[in-house]
């Protein structure tokens, strides 16, 4: 079985997942590992692991375009998002990302976890809290931000390895 890992990762979280997949499956059968721009040979693989960072509830544009170009492939989608804690949230994002695939592809598995965000986001939340002192929703966003700083963590990577090995 050959495989490809194609990912978009602006700040490195999703790249960690991509590397974990390759570590788990070994380099021998990996025919392509890289970003969507580097992925010419990926479509020849038996299974394509496509990784995305969540950009406004969807995958980023270049990964979406890559998915739109796939036909008749087995695809495993993986990604990271700043907001964690609820699989239902991840599922909504995954449904949108699946929307980039034509119906002749088969999604053989999915995995998502939380990923840390840049400090500028926390600064923005802090500014919002200053404007609205005590606002529970904003406090929750700051708490989420702080939790995200730990992710992807070892437990996330282990869960990814397990999900991948169940699919294969
Ligand atoms: C412009 C922008 C938009 C984002 N939109 C979302 C979003 O809609 N939902 C979410 O949960 N996280 C969102 N995030 C957070 C990132 O998806 C998250 O930090 C991710 O782990 C980044 O992955 P990377 O390090 O592979 O780039 C956004 C981040 C940026 C910079």
C-alpha cells in the first residue's frame, strides 16, 4: 500500500500531525510528503492523508483546491482547529472540508484535534474583555486559548496513530 501525506500548516500544528502519520506508517511506502504545492505525485498513492488547519470554519484555500482536484481516491482527512473540546464542532468543520471532494472519492477516516493559536488572538480577546468586563463568553474564549497552548499534545498524536491504524 502506498500513501501520500499532503498538508497545509501555517504555524506548524498540522505539520506535527502529518509527521506523526509518516512516522507511524514508515517512509518506504510514502510516495509524497509535503504541502499542496509540492504534491504532484500524491494522486498516485493508494491512500491520501490530507491535512488542514481550520480557516474560518473550513480548510484553507490551497488545501481545498488540492482536494477538489482528486478523483477516485481513498482520502483520510486530518486537521487542527483553535477551538477544541467538542467532537460536534470538529464534525461540522470536517463536513465542510469533505465538501471539497467530488463524490467519486472515498473518505476512509478523519481525525481532528485542537491546535495552539498565536498570542495576538489572546491580546484581541483581552481587549474584548476590557470592553465588556466579566463577559462569560469572552472569558471562555480566553480559557479555550490557554488550553489550546498545549496542543497538539502527546495524547492527540497517540489518538491520531490509533485512528490511522484502525483505518488501514
Ligand atoms: C485566519 C485564521 C482563521 C482561523 N479560523 C479558525 C476557525 O474558524 N475555527 C477554529 O477553531 N480555529 C481557527 N483558527 C485557528 C487555527 O485553525 C489553529 O490554530 C490551527 O491549529 C493552526 O494550524 P497550523 O499550525 O497547522 O497552521 C484560525 C486561525 C487563523 C490564523
